[in-house]
C-alpha cells in the first residue's frame, strides 16, 4: 500500500492518520498495562490525562485497549497457533502489537486485513526491536490467511 493510498480521506469518515495514532497510543497503553499490573481502566485514565489524544481517534483507542482486556485469553489462544514460542516469551512490544492486530483481525472486520498488517509492521518498526517487524509480519500473514481467509483469497484472486 502506498503512503498516499493510506492517507486518502475515506467516505465513511474514518481518518486513517488518527487511527494510526490511536494504534500507537494503544500499543503504549497495552505495553504499560502488561508491565504495570494496573487495571485497563487505570491505564486508559492515565493516558487520557497524559497523552495528547486530540490527534488520535480516542474512540478507536479505547475500543482496542478495552477489547484486548476483554478478549485477552481468546486473542492469546488464537495467536498461539502462529507463534514459535509462548506468548509470554514474545518481546513486550511485539506482544502488544500482535494482540492489537489479533483484536482487529478477529473483532474489527470493518478494517481490511492488509491495513491491520501494515499498521502492525509500521508500529513495530517504530517501537520494537530491529527485526521485530519481520517476526510480526510472519505471524500476522499466517493468522490473516486463516482468520480472514475469504478476504485474503479474494484479494489474491
């Protein structure tokens, strides 16, 4: 997907840049939640107070973060089939990105799988280890082919 294609205004009113920022903020919140032991509501409140959420899609941010909290066991269980190690052994940044992408792939069919994967790769490049995006891409390519099989095969065909 080209940079321009990703940034075009959409007829449904979704601002792709605000969504990207919401995903980055969600990763920061999920990372903090994974490491702090705070409740998801405490983390969301902290982010509301400390982060500039004006430039992000706050509703989408909260949907992702609350969705991961609500569906954590399911998301981790579904991801397990595509991982080469236990989820707890995955780098915390990559784990957060994978959980966000898994949530979007499984619970947000309105978001095209290619957008989910591209956003996950770009977020991992920005925040993760040097080659973390390669791992994330491999996991999500396999997951999307299974979870979004009809969409993936229609795109190829």
